[in-house]
């Protein structure tokens, strides 16, 4: 069984005649008729009922049809895959996403994306600013959904930003942490407990502690992963984090947020970033649009005390 025979068979099924199939395939009638005859001979059975009205599948042809469609579809995919590797032109979306984005939003966005781009290869990575900044400017990422503070914006001149939402920033700890006990000496806890933060937030944390008279914390651990997850098992540690995690079902009853009035910091913005002056690919642009739509729907489901939607500003591209 050869691909050309199967394609001829499917063309005859679609058009109802050898003549019309030959036009569709841009072949002679004799070539199409010969291919179908050879296929019938190899399978040992006629595949069509022939009449004055044309050709119609018989029972054997009906049984072959779904397999023939799969054979041709897979052959086309195989050819496209090899061609893409050979030419370097294949559809892929390289996307980094901050853990601050609720997982349900990304999951729903992927469902919509797959319905539109089922063949596009999506490559995910961690959406921390320190990880993705260099990858964006060197075209190793197409699009990032990144959490950023005002103190980090000076490094983003080469990137285009589209804000999505804003969250308050502050101190998160295990729900059983002594800092939450009635009458706790908050200043003492801030000075004496272990701190967990990422490298990008270390200068901000030290500056804030210094402003309230704490020259240095007792212990500072730099995490290269999500600081909230680093709290696991550390009941006396504090994490500089978005306060919205206290409302996140992933951490429900596990963590609590120190009131912002006791440790006020500028808010954080979760934004889309891509390289300035470079037009987004169609899959990347669709993913950006879809994440925004799904986020808006999620945001409308119930009041959010620590998350604020940001109206889209038109890009200057």
C-alpha cells in the first residue's frame, strides 16, 4: 500500500468520480484509476460500487476509510516535521510564566490555545525575571508573563511591557509563625527570623529592613525557586512575596500574610514582556490575548482583595 494509492482513494471518495479526483490531484484520469485499481488488488477486494451515478464506497471501502485518512494525515505530519527541522521553520512557542499566575488560568488558556494551534510545540520555563530577561533579549523566549517591581524596571529598556494585574507585596510566613501571635514583637521577629527571597528582591528587602532600624537580618537565604514553596517545613522563616498567595487555594491554611501596614512595600506588577521592536508570532500573540481573556473571567468570579486588574494600555509598537 503506497501513499499515492491511498491519496487517490481518498480523492475518489471525496469527489465521487475518477475524473473529478484527477482534477483535484492534478493527475491524469488513467493515473488515478490505476492507483485505485492497484490498491484494490493489493487488498484483495473492490472498494467501490460502480454505477452510472459514479463511485460509492462499498463495505470494504467503508472499513478502509478511517485508516486511509489516518495514514495520509500522519504522512503529511511526518513530511512537515522533517521539512521543519531541515529548514529551521517550525511552529513553536517559547513561553515563561511566573508562579504568581494562578495555575487554573494557564490551564484554561492552554485549552483554548490547543483548539486553535493543535500542532504548535509549546515550551514552558520558569517566569522569574532574572531567568527570562536575558533569554528575551537574545530571542530564546517569545513571550514571558513576569512579576516585576518598580525597583527592577531600569533593566527592561529593551523589552515591551503590557501589564496584566497588580498585587501587594509584603511578608508571608507559615500560618503558625510566632509573628502572627497576639502581642508579638513584630520588629524583633523581622530582625531575628530567617528570611527567604530571590536574588532580584534582596536589595529591596535589605533597604526596607534598614529603613526600620534593622541593619541586617539574622539569616538570609536566596532561593532560585518560588520563595513560598521554600517555606515548606520552615515554620520560623519569613518570605518576601506577593501577598496574594494568602488567597491562593494552593496555600490555603498553610501561609498567612503580615498586614501591609506593618511592613509596607511597593506593589508588584505581573506583565507580559517580549522583545521591543520584534513582532510577536501569531501563536505568541494568541496566547497573550487568551491569557488576558481567561484572567479577566477568573477575576470576575469573586472579589479579590490583594489582586487588582490593570486596564490594557495600547502598545507603542
